[in-house]
């Protein structure tokens, strides 16, 4: 059974990486829908991510914090919102190690505020989560949606707490919710603190690629397009109250990812520099995506294609990332990598 297309979506975090790609996808696929982007416009939430869509009458922007309950409620009432898709989150593990409290505030309290609004107004919430809530996954196992959550970083812990709040509200108050847990997404408009855009832009600039530890950490690199189609599938066909993993079901090492980036960009592998690993670095993520596949969904890209396509996008869109790399990003980069890179060799 397929549900009717929602008329008005409130997409929180819609100027971020995955959120902006979802907005693009949804408006392209569903011309009858309106999208209200609700975004705080933090460093990673950028109006430029939707630069070519702001003239579309179906798209509007409200600048605000998801922790502002009065503004969220007012926006939902004024815009006749019938579905909230919650992408709004602090998302970078390294940033959560440097300053964890903002992750609790946005990811936990912010989600809690959204739950209170949808409880009061009687509308549906779809919550975007992550494979990192499962923690480190032993060899041979793939996480299924009923696995115990075992987060190991402040970021992952905040997302796990949000997941549990969403599920608790569904049970206690009967509100209509769904959750998707995404793999490591790559693609256009991803802020260059994350691995693939960081390594791609560093390679283009001829700068070293700081690879944590031995680079043998295993990740499922999924194209953001496939995450968007997965969310769409759950919105229209998923079981209310259900949780769905979204990924490729396949993984590669971080060094394999780096090799793809360098080969696609035609850059020397001598740029690779192994640096001190980050604390609590999960060794492996891997998800079983059979539950989503049972709804008729299939990914378009395998991990190798996803990484290659992402690297090529950064090569062709320097206009987007060069201003970022020359701005406040440099302060973070120096804090995170300067000391690590100072004493390294290949």
C-alpha cells in the first residue's frame, strides 16, 4: 500500500548536506508538494546548497533552531505542514569530540522539541538517524534494525538518544513516526570536514590526505541519492513506527576509499599520510538493508561508484568549496590535523 503524497513538508536541516539533496530530490519527483526548509544556517547549513532552487514558488525558508518550540509550532501551523522530515543535527564525530555539549542540545533536545510539536498538532515525523548508533560491528555481522544500540562517540550517543525518544513517543503517545538509519553518505554539497570531500579537496589542492590510524576501518559509503530514495520509500510505504536501515549492504576500508578518490582525480598516492587515530574510532560499520529492500527499494550506486561520483563532483564544483576552505574551516582543520600531520611520514 502506498500513502498519498504529503502536501507540505517541513524539512529541518534542509540546507545541510543530506537535507538539501533530499529537498532537490523531492521537489523534482513530486511537483504537487511544497517544501518548507527550516534551518539554523550553521557552518554546515548553507543557502548555497539550494542556490538554484530559491526562485521555485514551492520552496520557502524559515531560519530557526529546532530547539525553538514556539517557532517550530508557528511554522507548522502557518504553513499547514503535514509531515516533518528531521535532518537537523550536528553530525561530525570529530567535532563532537572537540565540543560535545552542542550535540546533546541539538540532536537530543531539538528532536524532543519536534516530538512535542507533532504530539500537540497531530502530524507525522520522520527522523533521520545513522548507522553509528549501532557502534562497532564485529566481523561477519550486519546490523539489523532490532539490534541493541551501542554508540561509542558523543555524536553517536546523541543520535541513539534521539532514536529512543522518537520510539518512546510513538509507544507512549501513539504519534505517527518512522526512522531511517543511514550509512556513510557521500555526494554533492557535503561540508569538507567529512572524509570524502576532505580528501577530494585536499587532493585537488595537492595537500596531504590525513588518514586516521592504519586506514583499515570499514565503512559503507552510500550515495546521498540512494539515501533520498530510501527515505521516500519509507515515507510512502514504510510501516508507521518502523525503523529502516539505508545503505548498500557492502563496505570497504577507508584506504580503499582514498585510493578511489586519488585515482579518479589523477593524483599521486604519495599524498596519503597516516596520522594519529581519533579516540574511540569505530572499526567497522555494516548494515543489513533487507527490510527496506522488501518495500521495493534498491540502491542505484555501489560504494565504489558513490565515492567516485562524489570526488568528480568536487573536481567540477570548486566554486562551492573553495570559499569554505578559505574561511572558518581553516581554524577547525588546523586544530584537528596540524599537530597530527607535523610528525608524519607515509
